[in-house]
C-alpha cells in the first residue's frame, strides 16, 4: 500500500495540472472578454492592439466636491478606433472613475451619488501619443440607424496622449483594468528581453 500511494497520488494530480493549463487565460483574452459589451479589441501584433469602442461614445460627467461646492468635469472620447502599442502605455497612470452619463446628472446630483458608468483612463509614456480615428459625435447621433460612410460623421485621424473607455458593468471595467496593466507589463518585459 505504501508503494501504491505515490503512484495513486501522481495519477490523481496529473488531471488537475492539465485542467490548470487548459484554463489559463492571457491578459489579452481577458481584455477582449471584459470589453466585449463596450466594443472590440483586435490584436495587430504581439505588443499592439486596436480598440474599437461602440459608437456613439457617451458624454461622461465626473463630479468633484471641494469645500462644499461641486464642480463637474465633462469628457467625451469620440473614438472610432485607437491603436495602442502596449509598451508605450504608462501603467502607473491607468485610472478608474465612476461617472454619470445621463443628461440630468448635473441638475439632480446630491453629494454621495455614484455614477452609472465606469470610465478607465489610459495614458501614454511621456512624449508618446496614440493614433486614433475620431468622429463628430453630434453628426453621428443625427444620422439614425443604418450603415453610414465615415465621411457622413466626419471620421478623421488624430493623435492623443490619453483616452477613456467606458463600461456599464463595473466588474468588467475592473477586470479590464487589471488585465490591461498585466498586458502592458508583459509587453514591456518581453521588449526588454528581446533587446540585444
């Protein structure tokens, strides 16, 4: 029985290790899954992704209360797509905020209210910019349903040092934030290892 025990244990452990290997998910796969409700992510190469948010992007309002007075910062990120070389992202500047997307938030807001949407803001390393395709949100909103050409909503190339992505589901936003940081760190480590 003593001789049979190690054999039995090794037999029982083999399936559990293979299950772990089969269930391992890369940071990029986690990004794609977490972002699926908000848009899509395409892998361009091992260190570059293309993020395509659903259009139109919401207008986001973030309240800041100081000395008993509330002021609002309003953001709009009308991105048709953004090319993100992961090695050019500053992972220390990735932030998460709860924001309001309703038109009446600024009128009905009371201190302590929590926004209905999560916004993840991503910034590049100093001096780096991301290549984007932006559009005129108002023109897009006026077009209504149906296929439209990019000229109809003034799609044009632009560069930006930072951008925001919105998520209706806070758990997906948090999973995206963690996976994004991991993907950036992994890409930077890989780039360092490939240097001669």
